[in-house]
C-alpha cells in the first residue's frame, strides 16, 4: 500500500494507547473488511515517522488471508482477492482527510516494506524570510530567522556522505546499529526565501535527518564553519542541534527488482559493520 499523510495532528506513525497515530487509524480501516476477510493484526511500514513528520510516499505491507466465502458489492478474484482499486476507495472513505491510501497491490514474493527497501528519500523545507513562513506552508516549513547560505551548507554536507557511523546524529537507543550509508544531502534554494534539502540513505536511525538538518542550519547562518558537521560525526557525540519535526516529509522508498526482494530483506536484517 502507498500511503500519504499530513503529520501535524498525529503522534507519529506507530500505534500508541490513547493517542492518534497513522498506524492506528490505518489498521482500524483495514479491520473493516468485507465479510469473510481476515482481520490484519498489524501492518509493516517502510519507515516509522515521528510526531509532526509528513509523508507523500510511505510504503506499507500487511499479510492477509484470501476470502473463502466472498460477499458484498466489491468484486473478488478467483484467488480470493478483492478488487484493490475498489478497496482503496473504501479505505479512504473510512479514513480522515489527513491520511490517504494512494494505491494498493499484491506484493511480490519475498517483499517486506521495511527490510526489502534499499533507499529512503526525505525532504526538509526551510524559510529564511525575515517575516517567517507563508501561512499556507506553516505546517511543513520551518521558519529560520537568519539568512542561509546553500553554498556553505552543501560544502559541509559533502563531507558527511558515504558509509559512516552516524551515532552523533541519532537519538540513542539500547539496540540497533547507527551505521548508515548517506547517499544524497543537497540543499537548493527553490524560491527567494524558500530552501529545500533532499536527503537519501539506505536507512535512517532515529531523528537522523532532523539532526543533520539542525547542524547544517548552524553552518548556513554562519554560526559554525563548514568543517564542524564532519567533526561532530567523527566525535560520535550527539549534538543538541535538532530541527523541528514539521519541516520533514518522507518522499519515497526504493526497492530492488522483484527477484532480489527476499535476499535484500535477509541482508538488511543482519547488523552492519563499520567500514
């Protein structure tokens, strides 16, 4: 399933008791299947997003049991699969306006939304206008009250690319690795006062994109040199410069050819080692 959402009023992706989450609402919609369909216990997402983070290209998979006694108005294939285009319309009627299912299809053999992914793409938007942010962009754009230099930020960003231990840019957790391959980190001024940074990696650890953006913004406004972010990376000590969540959007997720999906999932489950 391809999913899009405005993260403003969500407590992040992951289901939490008593909180409004994208996963919680999506699973509630999925549970209201045609009679005879199995009720999915949980969906698997390509990348969990924090509270306030948006997505235009989130990917989700769910394991289901084919219908054995179809009923209702939605056509069902001989294999017991309801018409997924019709089901997409049904789910969107059940979901609130700030989350949409853009499409659904039968996953190839071996597909795993999280572990089969080879790359994730994010965008972060910043306004350095002296008056703040255009009111229509206030939910997805950060207001920065100092002029920013894309040249300085790109010079610093280039030193962070590649396979590294990004512990200094990740919120610490007891489990998991902080070794990631950062493949793209490029700032562009798209309008007089509007900047965007495109960030791509094989995977991201918790708060990694926001930490990268927060550190680079201090370079862009002249408070730090373009050599400083690389020194932070080398130190392994997390800096407190973390950009707010609302400027961040998950744009998309890349997967290998179908024949390589299972092997990629197995590879990703193995802990990475430093170069």
